[in-house]
C-alpha cells in the first residue's frame, strides 16, 4: 500500500469506491500478532501469541477478561485494544448494576462494532487499528465473535486473525468437526496446534502464549505460565509419539 490523493481523509471515496484509511486499519490487524479463537458445544478457548519488541521489555497482554462470562483477544494496535477493553468492561459492569444480570455477548459485540463504524464516518477520527476475538457463555450457549475496523462483526465456530493467520485458519477448517465435540483440554490443544501453524518452524514458548477458557459452568479465566507450559509439554510429547 502507498500514499495517494484519496487516503488523506477517512471520509474520502476513491473512484473505485474504496476508503483507503479503513483498508490501512485492516492491514494493521493483519500485521499484528496472531490470535485464535475456537469453540465446542461446551467451551470456548482463546489462544494468542504475545510479541515483545526487544529482550529488555515485557510482553504486551493480548487476552483480557471483561466479565465472569466473557473475554477477548486482540490483534493489531495494542493501545486501541486496551481502549476497547476498558469500554467493554464498563458496559458489562453497567449492565450488571442496572439489570442484575450478565450482558448478552452478541449485544456487546454489536456495540463495539457500532463504535468502530462511527470512526469511519467522521473526518476528525481515525479507524481503530485493532481486530477482536470475543468469546463467552450466555443463556443461548457458547459464543465466539470477531470484529473488524470497518465496523463489521461475525459469529464463528473458529477464527484466526493477525499475521500468518491463514495457516491457522487452514488447520481449524481441517479439524472443525473434531472440535465440535472436544473437551476443554482437547480444545486447548487444537488452539495451540493452529497457533503453531501460524509461526512456522519457531517453537511456541509459555512466555509468548496466552490461553483463556470460558464455558458452561466455567467462568472466564486466563491460564498462568505454568499451566501453559504443561499444555505445550503435552503437545510436544504427543508429536514425538506420532513420529
């Protein structure tokens, strides 16, 4: 992509009917670290790759708890993701305070998508350069959604966003039927394998991977490094046995 006379403003259309600044924001999501979401009939799992700019810095958080029944993973500009995380937490908190019940996941995702879309219609704003995977459990079952800087949102059985996410999506597509009846542990292993596909020959490490789980009778929680290391060790052992 390159600068042209139609990308100086988010509200300026090109002759081909394109809004370049929105496309640039979507490209920022594609260049972010990969995040994977998948679900079965009882659980949803978020697995995200945490990058670090240099060896003297800590990893940027990629997975966030929003409420007891819902959480999110992000890819793209981390600061935009933190801003949306704060907004979504406030919405969940306000809904619990007013209605004394958890916020419906689809409604929250729609509100976030509307917020992203509003930034594409105002010349004094810029599109949000972050994509989200939102997973949770509500009265209608286990849910998994993705959002886009354009304001679109989608419900998924499995999804991957970020850099090299096509390789992760290919793995998810090939194993979709198996995941529908998977247990929580099996679902986490599928998530790690799909994330491994996105990094190629590099090995996943506990310090660079975030895993979160939510499901029926399972409040949203993020695994600590020791638990992540155990799942990575089990995956390596299984691969060695297959060889």
